[in-house]
C-alpha cells in the first residue's frame, strides 16, 4: 500500500502569515509531498509572554489560515507532549499515531546550519526525510553521507517574519497585505499584538 507523504512544518506561527502559506503550498505542489501539516509549538516558558500569545489563539489562527487549502492542515500534537517538545519526539509520536504515513521534516536553511545541535539529529536523518528551504544569508551544505534523505528545495525566499508583523501591528501599521484576510480580521477583532515589544523578540 502506498503511504502518504506528509511534510511537517513546525513553528510558533505568532502569527501565521502569507509567507508561511506560500512556502507550504510550494512544497505541496512542487515536491513529492502530498500534504503539509503546520505543527503549532506550545508556549515556551523561557520566552517573553508578551511576544508569544496563547497556544490556542495561535492554533486558531492557523486553522483559519488553512481553510480552503486541500493540501494544508494543522496539528496540535505537541500540545499534549512534555515541554519543551523536541522535533524527534514529535516525529516519533506522529509516526506511531499514523503508521500509514511517511513524515518529512521541513526546515529553513538557517536552522539546518545549526542542525547538529538539535536533540538526536542523526536519528532524525536516519528515520525521516528532511527538506530544506532557502533563507537569505544561509548557505545549504548537505554531506554526501546523508544521501537522498536530505534535500534542498528551490522554494521562493520569503523575507517576511512574524516578528516584523507583530512590531508593525503594535505601531499601528496595517499588515493587511502580509497576513491571510480572515486571520488579519481575527487579529484586529481580538486586539492582538498591540503591546509594544523589542524588535529582537
């Protein structure tokens, strides 16, 4: 039986923006992936609570964002896992819960450059495929020993960041063109990100 190929795109999505959707859509249309799942990472107690809003609110925004996309979904698998949640544990949990699916980790070139510091990095590469998307200023170098398990993809380079969007909203600027329409409406109605913050967050 043919196993479905699902890409795991993990992040805080604080908030999710059009760049996330463009990247996930590209990967689901132009690679072997059948779908991409956004895995919303829960609140990290080490992060400033002013900058990372509640788990359920971020999850709801992603749900709103992927409405109407046949190949994009959202997962809250990490909400019921020990924290902080590590990628290898998340992938293993998803594999146990979905034995009919092959999972691929989606990461940016910036994270790939420090991948050797991740928990059980070698186990991730031996058990799962990894797709690396380009980020400005980050070179993608893949050792030959990784074979076909690790590949780079020529996806569009997206410069927009959630940090930029939060900062601009807190300054009263319109971010309507950067965030999915229904998500932006949700942000405005809930008065999210109106607290000013430092740009480093």
